[in-house]
């Protein structure tokens, strides 16, 4: 009996020791949440490779001729044309060449010059010149003082009297057509002023000079 009591007391002491040990042990902290931040990036949308690009705009059709010799009736229709720009223009009887073969020719500089060509004749343009059908051509500004160039009366300028101011070596001509059917012409080495009266359908050409509207044709 004494032995049993001693063993019981020893067990109680052991239990008390173990209870004290476990009660003094610090509690483990609760697990912490780990937050991972993911940086967002904006990605541009990728254009599907099977989408075709719009076709390039087609060049506008040309309404002029440039740089070359053209047979009237084959390469261009007969009619009246306006050469615009800087260079040389010529109408010839044939492609044979020679001065006597030329019907009309002219060198122009940043201006305009009318020509007329019939079937079987040849038109040549060189330099920076565009040759337009006269009805479709851009015209020189005639709202103020006339600059050097050739003007069709009734189309570019009204029938009237004009005062012409020529520089040294200047020239003007009034013709019935685009060739050499002269009504009046004037060349001067010294320069000076002159008068010209033009009628409907005629042509006034000025080189190295200017023109100024004066009044109604007499």
C-alpha cells in the first residue's frame, strides 16, 4: 500500500512538471500571408498578318505630252495646243529635218505659247515643257499686268488696246493665227513702250516685256 501511494505521488509530480514545461513554452506565431504583386504591362494589339494593306492610289491620267516628237494624227490628234513651261517647241512638215521643214518654232521661258498642228505634221517639245490641248491647259494669270507669253484674244484677254513695255531686245507680235500671219510686230534693241490693238481670235505675244490693258478696241 505504501509502495502504491509513493508511485501515485511520483506520477502526480511528473505530471505537474510536464504541465509547467508546456505552459511556459511560447506559442508559435500564426502563419503569415505572403502577397506577391505582379506588374501589369500594356501590350499593343498585333495586327493580323492576313489583313491586306489598302492599294496605293493610281496616278491620275496625263492630259499633256512632253519631251519628244509626235506625229499628228498618229500620236496626238490635230488641233490647237498650248505649250507651258521652259524649253523648245516646234511644228514641222515632216520628220526629214532642215530649216525649210519647220513651219513654226519658239523658245519659251516659264511662260506659254500656242501652236496648231494638222494631220501629217510633226510636233516636237524639249526641256521642261508640257503640251496641253488648248481647252484643257492652265493659263497665265491675266488679271493684272500681262507677263511675257502668248495670249489668245477672246480667251485669255479681251479685245482691246494694250500698251506694251519692252526691255532691250524685247519683242511683241499680233498674229491672225499661231504661225506667222502677222498683223503687227515690233522688235527693239533699246527697249521702250508701244501700243497694240487686238481683235477676237487674234494672238498677242510678248517677249522680254509686259503688257497693260488700255481700253476698248478701236
